[in-house]
């Protein structure tokens, strides 16, 4: 287990580092975008104005993403959020030919495999939206309030690990931020260090 943790730490350092700088800032307006979902439907951020929106960058080939799906952590968060009226948009910015790239059918199969519950799975094959938001890793999470203001961006939780056993000890940042927003409180942790695999952009 120790060797596994050391391997994960080394993998994390190699994959989540890089020169990418977030193109958006907490407290500022989240930029609008248009993407096609896994069923061929056009989706925009603007159409959800008035609703809280979660953006989740995903790559099914990434071991960190696999941890959170295989354990049911992300599907549970998606289901709880959407039951509460939150819009949860999963985004895949992997370029064709790169690890984790999915077409619509592949995305639907992934969602079905893990009994996931996003509002939509969006395909960002040219990486334009990922770069617009400065998405660096998979997973990388963003939370936008009903006024279109970015309130959280960063990692999914507080323990940068690919080990499922760490989930019970970690602070899950998105559910925490959603609860605070719902109760009218400021988000106590508005930013955190994202961890995972690098987003597999085409260039």
C-alpha cells in the first residue's frame, strides 16, 4: 500500500503540474459556451441562468476519475445535486485519438456503466471550453450560482489520491459548497488545488 501511495503521489505530480493558468476567477461571471451533448443536443450555459450549475471535467481512462466513479462518489454527488435542482454538466475535453476521448455513444455507455446522473454529458473535442475555463485535470470541478457567478473551482476533494479508501476521510468540496450556497452562506473553500490526470487537449 505504501508503494502504491508513493506511485500515486508521483503520478499526481507528473500529471497535474503544468503551465496552465485558470482563465476564470471565483467571484467573476462564468463565460457562456455552447457544446453538443452525448445525444446530439446543443447545450449552453446561458440556458441554465437562474439555476446552480456544476461543471465536471472528466476522462474515463484516468485512474483518478475511475476512483470517483467506481466507488460511486461522483454518481452519488450528481444524483443528490440534480434532485435538489442543480444542473450537473460533465465535460470531456479529450481530443480524438487521446486517452479518454468519447463520442456520444461512448459517453452514454460510460454514464450507464457507472449509473451516473449528470444532467448532460458534453463533448468538447477541440478543447475550446476546457481552455476557456482553464481546466487542468480530470476531475476538475467548477460551481456557478444562479446569477452566473463562479463560486468554486478546484479539486473534487481534499485528499489528492487515487485510493478509494481515502474518500471517507476527505472533504467533498462540491456538496459542501452547494449546501453553503443553499443556506445563503458564502462558500468557505472557494478554490482548491485540482488533482488528477492532465486534460488531454489536442494542442
